[in-house]
């Protein structure tokens, strides 16, 4: 049998890994500058954690979750997103009793049983950040700035920031009722999913991909007409903060995002990936989620970027490779004899390879070109006798002999 990778998954091969290392290094660097600390949580959790948080009316939970019974009959799920696990970890480990705001970042592989296509995979990698313990609109502004700074740090240009406010529980209740009434009036024309959404979570109707529904929903009640004073003021302050920082945005009043836990601010970063506009990152506030999971209320917000979608947009000129040297053993000198020398050179900060394939001198020189080495360090009988090495710079052809 010839094995193939599972549908919708990817092999990130060594020739492309420098891009991933750059994304991860820059993400860590930028998160660090905003004083976010790293956290890692399990790849799978109790399935009910996602049902309660991401929401059983969302496509992610309803249609796309990898859910299974383990050998102890527990119903588990591969995480479809990063936030729920982080909230669970923060509550379980009592981190909310420490200094607030608590600011955390993570890298997580997430799993969604989606229809695979360009930029849409069944296993996806996210860089995410979460901030707990503040209601301030300035936290929303800083979060967006963090996302933007990360995208800029990997050389991504032409990102559009789309933003909206979906309100709090109070204003949402009124909006949901208006949407239910609207759905009743237009019931015959709505797709089966929207009929279900109208019952479970009417807000989700705005996210329907069905073109007929989209047309009908153009006349649906607008969220912004239902926001309470506090939500209106919060949104105005977020926009003012972005204006002050010169961060451009587009208000999109149908932007609701695919997860049920959001409140107030929601946003997405959009770029053209392989000729198609798509979200490269997104997030928002989720002021009720901690209470939903733990019973203890704590305002919070966060976002995640999809690294798979960013991969092709990264500016490759930002990748800095360390010089690579091949230690070539010549004459009677064996590979075993050069291993200690290789170690010394590694300690100087070079990437060093030795003649592990036991090639002849000329085959080693050919191999050095094949692996695109910057230098060969030749160690032959004479060099051993004099305590020297001969250094050839393969880029300039220059050759010198140095004391070891
Ligand atoms: P979400 O967790 O849905 O808020 O998504 C956050 C980001 O993850 C999105 O903006 C995308 O960049 C990325 N993403 C979401 N779903 C997928 C997928 N199926 N394949 C690749 N990237 C994805």
C-alpha cells in the first residue's frame, strides 16, 4: 500500500521550513514586546468544552469537529481552535488570581473537518494571543496593534482590517428577536442551515455562504441599530484609538465571525492569498466566555492568525541563514578525527556538517556545492601536523590557512 497524507493536511518540508521558523520567531518576538507570555495546552480536550464555548450552533462545532470516544469512553475532541483550551487552562490553574491583565500567546495546531481547498485545511496552525481581566477599549486597540505588528514583522503588506461590534448579551437579545422575526417573514426563502440558525443563534445567519440567503439578508435588521449605549461607546473608543494610532480599518456590519463566544469588538485581517481574498487572522472580545466555562466572570479578548495562509505571503528576504561549513577530511585524516574540530567551529556559531557518508576528497568538495555550503574547512595530514585548518570560501573562492 502506498501511503498518502490524510485529505486536507500538509507536509511542511525542510526546504520551506525557514519560513515557518521566521513566522514563529517573529510571533514570539512581537508577543514578547507586548509582554505576552507563552502557554501550551493539550491538542484534545473534553468535547463539551468546545460545545459550551465555541458554541453548538457554530459550523466549527456542529459540522467540523473531530470528535471521538477514547478507550475510557470519554467524549473528546481535537481542538478546533485555541481559545477554549487556554481559558480552561487559565481557570484550572488559578492564573486569574494572579496579576491582571493576564496576557498569553500560543502556537496551536487545530482541526476542522472542512472541505479542503486553497487556504483551507483540516489541520491548521495558529498563532494566537489572549488577554484576560480588562474591559478597557484600549485593550482592544492594543490587541489589534499586536496583530498588525506581527503581520508587518514578517513583511506582509496590503492587509485590510475589518471591524465590527456585535454587542453584549443585552443588546444581542433584542437583535436576536428582530432576526427571528425577520427569519419568520422570510422562512420559505432561507436555506435549512439558516432556519436552524434562526432558532439557535440568529446572529450566525449573517455569516451564511449561500448566495440566495445573502441576498435576502441584505434587508435583515442591522446590528448597529441594536447596540446598547455601553457597547456603542466601547466601539467608538476602539475606533478612536485606532484612528489615533493611524491604523486604517473598514467597518463591516455583517462581520460576526465563526465562533459563538464573541461580544462587542470583532475583527479580521484580510489579505490576498494565492489570488483569493481571505482572512489571515481574526478575533475579538469574549467577555462572557470565562463565566460560561468557570462561573467566575472575567472580561477577555484575543485573536489568532492562520500560519498556513501567511506562509506564501512572508517576505523571504527576512530569512537569515547562519553560514554553513562542511568539514572536509583529506589524506589520511578520518572523519572521526575531525569531529572535535567540527564541534569547536559549531561553538563559534556556524552550522557545520562532517563527512558522515565517508566520501573521497573530491566527492566531498562536490557535495559542499550541492548542499550550498558557504565554506569548506579542510583538515588534511599537513593541517593536523601544524595545528591549522584550510578555509575555502566557496562564494568568493578565497582560501586561507589559519591556526586552529
Ligand atoms: P478562527 O479560529 O476561525 O478565528 O480563525 C483564525 C484564523 O485561522 C483565520 O483567520 C485563518 O487565517 C485561519 N484558519 C481558519 N480556518 C482555517 C483552515 N481550515 N485552514 C487554514 N487556516 C484556517
